[in-house]
């Protein structure tokens, strides 16, 4: 028996209506904010992610599905969409056609992480990217959209955490301070954090190890060492969020795992999904375009993990979808009408009716059981004396009321089914 690879999942028919509802809801909210969908290839040149996300990040150094294809080109299955979306904007000069491109996606991503609840190797994200302007209103809009979607799904245990990483110059000065602070404490750091001292010192704040966290408790904070311009932008983002009624807290230790961020970063956490609690993350990335392309394009965005959100919904008992229904089940009374029954169902289906019938010559009783099982609102009894008189019987499954109608009066039949 060949089975799915660890960290990947089938979405089975009984789960699909949740996904469809979720995806439709995301599309609807995105369209209210006038974001347009973008689709990019599942794989890209490895250098796009290495340069875009940063060589020293966990994603690039440990988690990417990278391989040489038959022409010896290094290919990577996308671990996230932001670099791909920016590549696409640059490649097609979308930024030259309009100043602001508001884009969204719902797509699968690939990261070779250790699988656990809420952490997969192929997972789905929805996300948005507003590419072209520096206005902090767009930073706030990203948080508002993400928050509105999660709230709209019925989630309540949400915490919005925001921070600012400023610009590279103030960050570099701050990193020197942090290095000085850690200089006489590095012996107490974990091996992982010791490595980060040189490669990605800010990420030491992300360590889950208690001894690291203790050391970082008294570390100087980047937010306290931002330049005035960055602080002003951060204040503006906060004021927009307040006006929009999005509750948030400032988390000066929120550094995020991707290198491309400048200014605003944020995450939305659920208190209801266990250790993989980040439902959504994002921020501003004004320098990404110049890392992977030939020009500067300011941008801000976010992405949200759909499997994690569905887990949170399960735990909070939201996103309960009504059971699937079928408009009509056609019960064949005589097996010699096999073809005629099928053609009648086909006629209804071609007239937009969701119709089902038996494909295996079951007994009338078994067909009735099947009609109940699939939640048919009506049944049509097809055959017997009525058929000889060119009629059928429509039965309402709830009230039990039956009605006889001419076989050729399709309009009337449809209106009763849809009643
Ligand atoms: P990220 O924080 O790496 O950001 O991922 C965003 C969300 O994807 C996470 O908060 C989490 O819900 C979900 N996620 C990440 N890894 C996994 C996994 N292995 N299994 C299940 N869910 C996962 C980004 O991807 C950035 N591109 C966000 C962004 C867009 N920043 C600016 N624009």
C-alpha cells in the first residue's frame, strides 16, 4: 500500500465543503477590499527564495524542497508566496502599469519541517500583498483584512501582535548593542542561538529554549532604538488600527522568520490551537524588490495558514457547515427503465438541478434509503402506472406530500423541486 508522505494530507470529500466555504469567504473579503487574485508557478529558481527570504533563515537553510532538474537547474518548491509575487510584479512590470497593485492568493506551500498538529510539509496559505506604496495605511489594511477574515470565520481567541523592525541602518546600530549585551552571556546560550549570534542575531528572540529566553528577558529592544521616521510610521499604523477597532498588543520581541521585513511586522495568534499558534504573519518589505530585481518597490503583506485556522475553528466550534443537500433523487420503479431514468436525470441536471440516481440497479427500498442518506429534499418516483400515463410523482421528503405531474412539464417539475 502506497501512502501519503509524512506532513502531507488528502482533503477528503467529507471535508471539502469546509475548505470551499473558507476559500469563498477569503475571496469575498478580498474582493470587497478590491484585491485581485494572482497565481504563480509552484516551483521557481532556488535563488529567488535564497535571496528574497535570506540565506540564514530557517526556511532557506533547512526547510526548502530543492532539487536539480534534468537540465541541472536548481529548482525549489515555493515555501511562501511573497518572493514569487514580487518576482511576478517585476517581471511583468505591473508596478509600471499602476502605482499600487493589490494582490491576493490561496495556494499550497512546501517546507520540510517536522510534522505535528498544525505543521505540515505541504500546507495552504491565503495571503495578500499591497505592492507599490509606502503609506502606513496599507500596513494597517493588511492587519485589518487578516483580522476581519479570522473574526468573520467566527474565531474569538485571537491576539494581534505588532512590532516595528525599522530600517536597516537603525537595525544595524541596534544589532551592535545586542551583540555587546550578549558578549558576556553567550556561554549560556543554546547551540542554535550561538550560531545565530553571527548569522541572524535578532532571531535569538524567537528561541523557545528557556535559558535563551531568560537571557533575552533583559536584552535591549529594537523598538526602543528606532529612528524617528520609523517610530512615526509605527504610531500611524497603531492609530489606524485603533480607529478600525482592531485590538492589538505591541510585542517588541516579534522578529519573524524571514529576512525581508522593514518597519511593521505582525502576527495573529490563537490561544486555542496548541504550540503552532501563529495563524497569520506579515509585515512591510520595502527592500525585497531590490534584492531580487532591479528597482525599489515598497510593499506590505501577510499570509495565513489555512490548516491551522481550520484547527482553531474546530477547537472553537466555528465554521460549522450545513450538511450537503441534493435537490432531487430519482427513484427508478422498474429496472427496464434504466436508460429512461438516466436521461430524465440528465435533463434536470442540464437545467441546473442537483439530481442523483442509482447506478447499480438497486431495489426501490434501497434507492429510498439512499435518497435519505444523501439528504435529498425531494424524490421523484419514476416508473409504474404513472410512467405509462406519461407522469411522474414528486414527493417532498420532509412533509411526505406527493404530487403527480406530466413527464414533459419540465418547468413545473423544476419549480416544485426548487420550492
Ligand atoms: P510565515 O510566517 O512563514 O510568513 O507563514 C505565514 C503563516 O503560514 C504562519 O503564520 C502559519 O499559519 C502558516 N504556516 C507556516 N508554516 C507552516 C507549516 N509548516 N504548516 C502549516 N502552516 C504553516 C510567510 O509565509 C510570509 N510570506 C508572509 C508575508 C506575506 N509577509 C509579507 N507578505
